[in-house]
C-alpha cells in the first residue's frame, strides 16, 4: 500500500533567496592572513608578521575603516598588538564586537571610537589584554561617562589604562577604582572632578599615575578644576606610587610637600606646571631621593594655561 503523500507547498521566493545566500556564505573560503594583510596595507596599515602570522597592526589614520575592515581584523587570531589611531569613527557598538575574537591581543590603542558605556563590554573577551588606551572616545560629548569601564574587571591581566580627551567623568573614575589589577593609569582632558580623584584610592597595586587637567565643557558652561594643590592630599594616599606625572596645573610648595607621604616615589614629572622656582628648590629638599622633571613656563605658555584654568 502506498503511503498517503501530502505535497509540500512551494517555498516563498524570499526564503529561497535567503537559503541560497546562507549556503554561499557557508562554502566561501575564509581569506588568509596574507590576503587580509595585503588589503589592510593598501589602506595604510603597518603590519608585522611572525612565522607567517600577523602579530601587530597599526593604523595612523582609521577614518576609512568600516565593517568589512574590522571583520578582517577580527580574523587575526595571533594578533598581539592593535593600534587604531586617527578618527576611528567606524568602531561603534555595532562593529566593536567584530574584534571580540582577538583572544591573543595584549595591547590595544584607539582614537575617536564612537561607543557607549554599554558597548565597552564587547572587549571583555580579550582576557590576555595587558595595555589599553582610549583617546577621544565618543568625542565630542555624546553621553559617554566611562562607567562602562567597570566591565574591565573581567580582564585579569590588564595593567595599563589611558583615558583622555573624552567626556569621561566621576562615574568613569568610580569604574576605574574597581580595576584593582591596574599598575598604571593615565587620564587628562576629561570631566572628572576632585571628588572623582578620590575614586582611585582602592588601586593598591598602582605604580604609575598621570593626572592632567579637566577638559573645558563643549557648551561653554563653567566646570571645576580636576587638578590643583588640594588634589595632592588625595594622591599622597596612593602609597604604592613610584612614578607621578601632573599636567596643566598651578601648584605651590605647600601642596607638593604632601607628596613626602609617598614612600616608594622615585620620579615626579611636572608638565606645563606653573610653579615658583623657589618652591621647586624647597620640594627638592623635601624629596632628595626623587627625580623631579620641571621647566619654567614661557610667557606664552603661562598665558595659555591661565586661559585653560578659567572656570
């Protein structure tokens, strides 16, 4: 007896097209590292190969990179260092996950990526990451706070972090304070305040710190300084510090003398710092074992600093 066969209705043409597209992708051969490297070099990438595998990629100008290029970069499974400088506006919440498979990555440098705090979580798969820098992230002000950096607690090897030129604020500083694995932290031209600096106190492993002046608000409204004499009382509590750098600030010996509380301090760098020569002489007497780098401001430099320090 023949089975009672019920004919299937014809598949919609749109579904057939989708199936054919899927099969085409499934049978496409993945481009080799060499082929991808050639494409990226044509766009200005500097690429280092070791034993036939791409281990380092550096862009000085990322303005032409889009989804396809970030997808290609994500295929370099041996990549250890990636630098994406020069208006990397194509790296967003949607494209950042394309780099999530770079499990061997140890160093990441970015400039101008347009991500949200939530978008930063895409990088938590990079568990070998040791060093990361974020310049002009979500620039200009697009609601980014830096709170998303708290997700980097999932990166146990992360030792060095730089955040600069971004609307990162005290919520961001609170997130940084949770990254107790950090040994080096640098930040300048952001929106953090003196209260934000206090958030760094849990970083008991911190060896090197650079604090620069706050960024003037884009809307022209006044905002408080993030760095002055009073900041140093907070810094003096970070007793693990060996290197300290301060930038774009007016200081006195009275403020700087609190640094005597740092038992491990070896080097103090004062960049674009308005400081009386007599106060510097007193400071050298206070810190005889510390190398102090400072040079007096020129008149144009002092005038520029005066303008930057206005509310």
